[in-house]
């Protein structure tokens, strides 16, 4: 190599050396991909005989297959559980509908005239309401329950008492005829008797009393809280639909 004379100008003096730029990650990845492809191609041409395959590798492949089968079984169990939950949900919905039907409250008559309310009358407590209607008109249970009394009871005349599952009672009095007997289970909207004028009655009408835990209570606000307005002759359309379907 020729030695540079001290009199020759230094062509590189004062120049700044630019560092080599780093290789791009993308380029590295592409290069690795091509290299890997080449390795696979070379390996494919030199695949060992089946007899010389490493047993541990086969065992690994078998483990993968077992894992795949386990995942398939798990998915099948999940689907079965989902279908089971759907059936249980449908059953609960049905039960809820039946329970809702037991809580329905309805009007006792299709047509009537409200004539007397709850309160003092002739210095005595009139413990219910009076609904005037033609004699023999069928009346319905306003709520579901069990018939605890049915027959003639003094001033009530022919009367029916229906007790619900909470121990509250509804009394239907002055009937011409009762169509149920003690021990019967009735639904809201079921015909249970006919309007009459029996007992201590002053005209053909249906007398209704509601006893909460044995104590008479005003039926007007009690029924309004349950979607029934006796004075306006209004009942819940939804409740009527449930009663018809039950």
C-alpha cells in the first residue's frame, strides 16, 4: 500500500462519517420468512422415513389431537347446557305466567249499577258494596282462591266466601243461587253464582265484602290498588287476558 505523503491533502479530513442505517424490522421479518421457506423446502426433500420419526414428536401430535377432541367435547357440553338453560328459562316463564294468573283481579259483573258503598248506614257498618243487577245474572269470582263457605247464611242469604292464598276473603252475598261448593278452587273470572235478593236484602243486587286478615276493608280503594275500579266499571285488559288464558 502506498503511504500517503504528508504534503498530499487529506481528502477525508473534516468529513463526517454517516453511520450505517439500522435494518428495518419489516425487512428482517421478510428475510426471515424467505429463509424459513427455504429451510422448509430443503426439509421437505429430506423427510425421514416413518420408521425413523422421533416417537416424542408423534406423542406431541397425539397430544394435540387429544386436546382438539377435548375442546370439541367442551363445546358440545356448552351447547347442551345452553339448550338446557333455555328450557329451564321457558319453564320459569310459564310458571311466572301461572303465578300472575293467580294474582288477577276482575270485575264481578259485566253490567251493573253501583248503589251503595262501604261505611256507616243506619248506625251500622255496611261492610261492603252493593251492585244492582237483574235477578239471575251470573256473577264471577273477582279473584282466585278456595271456597270456604257456600250456602245460606242468615242476613247474607245465599252467599259464597272465597279465601286466597294469603288468607284474605271475598264474600258474595244475597245470591239467588250458588254454583260452587265448599272446598272448590276457583279462578278469577269463573262464574260462581247468580244475582238475587235473599237474606236481609232490599232489592236485587250483589253484595261484596273483602276481609283482610279477618277485618272488613273498603273494597273500592283495595280493588283500585289492584287495577280494578268498581265505580267506573274498569278492569285491567292484561288481567282479563290472563284470566281467559288460564
